[in-house]
C-alpha cells in the first residue's frame, strides 16, 4: 500500500502575515472567502509608555530622592538650637564653641573670691540687663496667654510683653547666692545691692535662687564626662576642667546689648 504523504498548509498565507483574516467554514480558496481584513498593526505602538506607569515611576524616583536627602542632610547648630529650644528672638545670636572649663580648685577669675569693687562691678555688668519685647502671637508657644495678666511694653515700644532672657535671671540668682554667703561672712561694709536689712527676706531670696538654679541645671542635664586625674596628695582628683561645647555667651551678651527694648 502506498503511504500517504502528510499534507501541510500554512495557517496564514505568506502575503497576509501582517494581517488577520477570517474565512468561512468551507475553507474555500476563492478570494471571496475573505470576510474581514483588519487594519495592519503598527509595531511602534507597543513602545509608547503607559501614562499612569510613567507618572508612578517619576513619583517613586522623587520619593527615593527625598528619602536620601533627608537621611543625608546634616542640620546646622543653629537649626538644632531652634529645634531643641523654646522660641526666643535671641536664638539668632546662638553660636557654639568648644572650650575647657577653667574651674580647678586653685583657678582664679574676676568673678571668684571675696568682694572687691572690681569684682562687684564685674558681677553687676554680667547680670543686670535690659528686657526685650515678646510679640502677642508668640505667647502660645511659651505656654502663656493674655489671660495670665502679663506686663505690656510701653506703648511707644510696641504691643507685646516685657520679658527677660532666662540666662540673665540664672546669673542674677547665682550672684544673689554669692553675695548672701559673703554677707553672712561679714565681708561687706554694708548691705550689698539686691539684699535687704531683713534677714528673712534675704533667706527667702537665696532659697528661691538656689531652687531656680537647681531646676535649670536639671533641665539642661549636662552629660559631659568628668574624668578623674591620678596623682596629688589624695592619689586622685576630679578633673573639673572638662571639655564642653557651649553656646558662645559673648554673642548672646552682645545681642541683648544691641536689641533690648525695655529698660
């Protein structure tokens, strides 16, 4: 028996590879069997990006860039000071310096020792400063309101409120304690400025100042390591000349001298 050769026909004529054709069920080879011819598909259309996908890709790139910028951005000392402090106009003057404290037991300073005219003048100049104005819109950020019966600045100055810088109140308290101890030791010829003839008032003032300084020291919580040096009569001693990063006090003092508004 003669074997039948397999007959194969292409599913689509060569000349119609770029189109799709529908034929009737009779599989007639007549030309009139073509029922429908679609428009040729342009291959370049498949490369047109989907607008939504494009926008999503751009959004992802921008988000990643923003995250990298935030993680690698280093804030300045000024920015950190503003973030970690209550509002104050004097924040404009805040700059940081590194220094060693000069506070050994045998150190000398114009502020240290029994009363002298020069020493009293130095403490006076350090502590007695003029006031500033706080605008009304800043009260809320300081946890205060007009209902707290705050003192207004004079009308010729503005519409805000009278305020001192806390650092000068703290220094004032330190000076009060200093004068009180030397007054009790009989080192003043009379009653020093800031104290009175009433010993009870002096005691209350000194107690207030000690408490103010305690609160301030605990608020700032200086965690700078204080090392111990070997040697000396005791075999070891605390190194009180610690290395610190401090706000430049001279800058703050210059700022208040130039920007005070209320006597």
